[in-house]
């Protein structure tokens, strides 16, 4: 979901593992020359999602990497299957209150929340969670938020992944 900390967590996890970090939104901005907000405004969300999917599919790295996807990426067409077939997916599972606290101050930076009142942001968060939950829950690892700090979160992701690998036949 937007605001759950995908980029911050991804950067920290990549640094800990000494892997490459790829931010899908940044890659998309680099390839189109437009901000996410500009793309939403000029071409609309459906066309944006198609471009985002193309960028995602082109991100398959040659070296170990952490890719932070946009919040809507897993919910578009077959993206979640693609992600699961090509790596370890992690769902940072945040509740509405956590997301509200993080998004209410920054809503002007996010196209899905731009110009919305506080009550409309709450409604939008609830709707997005409801609509996207079935995709997010297909992730191989699910981590409930919040965490006291990002280091603890990263360590718990690594521990859960190790446990999952040790229990796989």
C-alpha cells in the first residue's frame, strides 16, 4: 500500500544484503521523463499501470536485487504472479490507521490522494486495502506493521525468509 514503507524498507534490506536496490517508481520516472503525478494527470491511471507493468517486466535484474514496487503494481493484471514467479514477494501489511497516519501529511505528493479531504483520504485508504488485499495476500512473506524501527523490521524479514526456506521441501 502507499505509505507502508516499501522504499525505506527495501533500501535498508538491500544495503544489509549488499544487493542492488531498484525503486520501480524512480525507474518509471527515468524512463518516461515525467513524475508519477504528471503521468496520472496526462494519461490516467489505466495507461499508467500499463507503462508501470512494462517497466516492472524490464527490471528483472542480472544480480540479486530488492525491487520496491508501487502500491498498485501487484493489483494490475498478472503482475503479482510475475513477481512471485521471479522472486520473493513481501507484503508489508499495514492497517488503515497506520496508513492514515503516514499518508495524511503527505497526500499532495501521491496522485491517488491528491486534493482529497481528510475524510476522503480515509475512505480511499479503506477502499484500496479492500480492493488490493487479494493481490497483496498472494505474497510469499507477509509482515504485519508497525515495527518499532526499520532495523527490527529488516531483521524480522530475514528471519521469516530463513524459516520459510528451511521448511521448504
